[in-house]
């Protein structure tokens, strides 16, 4: 599969401890006990421990934008925390929708390593704690749709030409029929900014982890092929117009005094398309990692960088300046 189109590969495992009720019925004393048990397991220095309840709200929002924790993690009233490995590859959310949510994210087309990292953590926990498991149904989870392997494998993919040609809705419908869910950049209920889509398996029951990943790979390969065909078609039939739009995007990004996150994401998406299609050289945009910049310009990341809450106009000004520094060096 095309590494330029696949932004990242992710595996998430949901687990619950057998002797406790699910988090939605969990007493806070039990939530605290789970946290203590997990702190013993991950006491070594390779993990950072972050107490979500006491962590500043801005820092929690940065964790969401950086895909370290879920939005749902912020909604709970019980004590909860996240362990983050020092390489920022894996995180372990405690007392989210399930007692334990293991997540490993690796850049590019690298599902094999994402799965390996997640299962290594899973094995480490299972040596110390008894999971809620049923021989017939598999791992038991708070949400019935996760029962079975309780695994969600997903790719973050960049689909600008499917979006700009209004074919993305048909593609999403097509993927749904093949047992795949398509969501926005930050998961369920979020918008697909910058033509970034999260594509994951729907089914967790009746298939092994390997079968789920193989099936997802087949489906994602089909959607990537559609994107590549469209890119080639537009390049061959409308190269001048495409080139003009990409350079206009660059012009706006390098000269705007104010820019919203939505507009910035759209224009950065155009630049990434231009680099991928060799319409512009990566050196022309200072060899920046566009996908990393897309994270840096999100609301909470900007306010964390500045050190205070900003008004919309202030934030848009800071974002415009940040992008220009990155692009021009």
C-alpha cells in the first residue's frame, strides 16, 4: 500500500478486569484500585503516568489532539489515567469506556509493528491480572460491538482527490458494505479535516486478530487504488488547474495574517498532494513534515505553546505565523 497516503497505523485493544464491573458502573474506590494495580505493572521508567483528573485541562486537550487519549476519557467522573511510553508510540488508558484501552500508533503503513507493540503490552498486563473473558464470546467489553477480539485496527489515510471530486461519500458507503467504518481525524463523531480519514474494522467477533488486519488491508488497498487513479486522472487532464490550486494554497499559507484551523488543514492537504504528485519539491516547503504540522496547529496545541487561552483572532494569527515560520524556515 502507498506510504504517502497512509499517515499512520493503529491497533487498539479493549480489556476489562474480571472482578470489577464496567467503568459506567464502577465505584470510584474500585477505579482507584485498578489504577494502583496498573501503576505496579508499569512502574518502570519507560512509561509516563498522567492522572487525567488532576492534569490541567489544556494538557488533556493536547493529549486528545495528539491521539494519545480519546475524547471520551475526558467525560468520565471516576479517577482515570493514561500511561504513555517514552517513544510516544503506545498509550494505555485506564478507566475510559473499558478498564484498560491499549493503543499503539506507528507512522506510515506499519500495522504489523502497531499490532506487535499493543500485544506485547497486553501480554504484560495479562500475566498480572485476570481479564473478563468468555470462551464462547471472547473478551468482554462495555460496548457489545467490541466483544470478541476487542481489537480495532485502523489506518489514518489522506484522501484529497476523493474528497474534492465529491466521491468520498460513495467511498464511505462502499467501505461500510465491506465491514469497515470511516471516521474523522479524531474518531467517532469528528470531522475529516484536511482530507484525513480514520478507517477501521467494524467486526470484532468471529474473526482472529490476523484475519481482521488482513481484511482491513485488502479494503484499504482498494480505496487507496481509487485515490491514486483519481490523482493520475486529474494530473493528466487538469494539470495546470491542479498546479495552480497547489501554488495558491502555498501563497495563502505563506502570506495570510489570520487563518482558521479548517482552512489551514485544507491548504496543507493541498501542499501534501503537491509533494506526493511531484508538482512541488519537498525542499520548496522547507522539508517539513506536513502531518506533524497539522497536529501542531490544532487549538489546544497552539494555546499550550503560547501558555494561555487565546481569543479566536489571536489564535488564528498565531497559527498563520507558525505555519509561515515552518514553511519558510
